[in-house]
C-alpha cells in the first residue's frame, strides 16, 4: 500500500485594501480615570484600556446587572411590564434616610415593573432596585448571590454582587472589563428594551428626575447606559455611543467630579470614533478559497467558505499594513463533508496578535474507489501530480 504523501501548504493572498485585525494591545491614550476600557461593539476589539481587570467599586453602574436580569424576566414572559410589585417596609426603611439616589417609593405601596425599571435606569433609584430584587429572589442578599452566578454565565469573570443597587458593601466589586461585557450583552440580548436608556427624564410620585448620563445631552450618538458615584469609587460611567454603523462601549471609573467625568467621556469618545474604524471582511458563506486541492476525491477541488462574519477594527493609520492569509493542510484528503472545518483565515498586523476565523467546505466530496485511488497515488509518485 502506497503512502499518501500529504504536504503542508500555506496559501497566502492579499484579500483587498480594507484589511484590519482587532488590536491585541490597545493603542495608548492617557486618561485621568483610575480604571477605563473602550471596546468596539461589533468586533469586540479593545481600543484602549487602563487597569481594566482591577477590581473596583462599581457604584450604581452595577445596577446594569439588575436591569439585565429584569429584562430577561420580561423577555421570557415570566414578568409583564404592568405587573405590580410591593414596596416592603424593609425596603423603605433601608433607603428612606440613606442619602442615596431614590425613586421615592411610598412604603406599602406597589409599582409596575415598567416604572421600576425607569426608576432604576433614569433616576438611579436604589429603592427601585431593592423592590425588584425582593420580587426576584425573596431578599436582596439572595438576589446578589443569583446575580453573581448569572454574571459568570454572561462572561463576567470577576464580578461579585452583594446587592441590587451598588450601595457600598464589602466585596461588592466589578471590573471595567466585566462592565463592558455586561453592557454589550444588554444591547445585544435586549434590543427591544435598550431604548429605555436614552430616556432623559421620568416623573414618579410627582417628582421629576433627569437621567444622570451627561453624554445624552451633549455628545452625538450617545444612547446609554449608566453613571455611578460613591466616595470610595469616585465618579464613573458605563456609556454606549453609536455613529453610523459603529457603536462603542466605554467604561470609566475613579474620576474626581461630575465635570471631569463628562469631559473625559466626551474626549475619549471623540478619539475612539476619529482614530479607529471597523471594516467588514467576510460574511458567513463567502467563498474565501475557490479551489482548494482535494486528495483522492471524486472532485479535484473544493471551495472553502467563511464559517461566520468577520469584522475587524484597527486604527486608520494601520490599515495599509494589514494582511490576510488563508491557511489549510492540502491536498485535503477525501471524503469531505459540507461544513467540515478545513482551514482558517488569519488576519495579522505588526504588533498585534493574529485574529482567526474558520474556513469550512461548501460541499461533499466522495472518496475515489480503490482502483482509482491506486492509480492516482501512483501518478502522484511518478509524475508529481494526480492523473485522471
């Protein structure tokens, strides 16, 4: 029986001028924030980061986890927007003289889930968070445990929740990166509810309060998400901005004042949109390799297609240096089934880790019969190429 003499082939070709990987090492820009991260929403590329994996007091930004869990209740139908939830004396006593932000829910009253969500998102009401937590888990402590467990399922690797509001409590901690992941999931998983974050004011119990997100009033494209402030944490903001087809997520914390938070957030947002761009390279099913050679198959070649969508983010200056190569082991031995992973696309740039996407066969290729296989193998040995 003759050996098959498979060789390793690396097929490299320039795919076009619009080539870009997400940077493995974010470009440097100084910020006064103690912790910071900016992420491209579509590609997940990190545009800048500073102490992004450092545990920090998230203050009211951790309310985003409470909102996520309530949105999920609504989406599954377990809760309805008009369901009324009770305001217990426990909740009222906890918050009435706390000095924190409130929705001003009267004791022993009820409020709809929809109004409570507005109280959390727009008014940053700690009392609204506690009402939702008690209805969800029976107690705020139990809710914190459930939120921590659920956060791991969402990809938050270090966050620990002790309550629903972000009220200062030992070990209630998050990271800027976790907050960026949570922000992306909120927008991606609940597009039907996300517009709530752009509402600028809400009246409840005769009291009108404005949304505390400063970007909503001053920065084009801003449409969410949540501010935070405590003495220990300083001033923070988890923000999302969309211009054209691009959306960025930005998390800042540890700023010294509301003014600095607003100015720093605007400055960094303008930098992200000015210096960076996201380019689509392939859509799922696009033919990337039209004629990958097949070994001992009824067809001599097979097409390789992109398994999924590939969008890459880079600085505009780096765009001309980007390269895309295709890599696969060939000739590809038959049999081949449509959907088999055959190789990959690799996007590279100086100073950046490669970005990869799988290539899959677009059709079936059956193996040649025994006699044909012997003939083809002999031709390969004698002539260096198959003879049919």
